[in-house]
């Protein structure tokens, strides 16, 4: 019997501080709807493994972080996803698509339907607001009206653990291509 502990992990792309601040500024538009502004960590999720072993994940994302330099992304539009999530859509450029595929190809775990390459649900984005109990159409239109496309930077790969209530970044690996 294996003694490896399987937990709920997310593989994230961390944004540089200027990009994260731009996203946080856009998120403040929700105050116009008397919604409390909760601090949040702007990021892109590239994989969610509900049952994964930390050691294997850490080894893999550390290795992959050494194969890429920080890279730019175009933040192109605001989307309403599945009627419950307002998000900033990101262009799926060559570097992002390659890194996404390499993460999934390098790990033996089954990703959830939203991040799995075998599903058609994956849409690179940064979440702004989630609520599946109210109609978000008006708020979405407000975000969309106030949005201007912009360019941002990805600077690190991160591993986040979800314990059923909250998320904790357990490991961060800056992107820096190395030749060894």
C-alpha cells in the first residue's frame, strides 16, 4: 500500500507586480454593485489536479520553470464564463500553449474538466468575480464596458494547495531559462 498523500493542487502562472496591480484595479469595478472587494491573488490556472502528490508536482514544475523565461501575455477581453464567473480572457499564445501542454504531459494525474487538455473547456483567463447564486449579466457588462486590452507579464510557476476552504501557495519557481 502506498503512503503517498494525494491532495488537491493547482498549478498557477504568477503575474508580475505591474500586471497583478492592473488586474486588481479592474476588479475594483465590482464596488459599483455594492459587492465587497475581497483581496485576491491574480493568476492564471493552467492545471488543477484534485488528487496529486506534492513531491512529484514540485519536481515537475521546478524543472519546467528552468525551461522558460518570463513571457508576455495579451489580456484581450472580459468574458462571462458558465454564467457564474467574470474573467479577463488571455490570448493563448505559443509560449502559454506550450507550457500548458508540457505541464499536463509531464504529470501522471488526471486534471479536472476545466483544465484538462482532453476536454474543450480550458480558456486561459484571470478570474475577477465568481458567484453562482446571482445573475452576473449586468456586472459583466459593466466590467466589459470599462475594460481596455493590455499586455502583461508572467514571471513564475507556482503550486497552490486547496484544503477545502482556502488556497495556499506552497512553492514558487521564477521562470528563468537555464542551459544545464
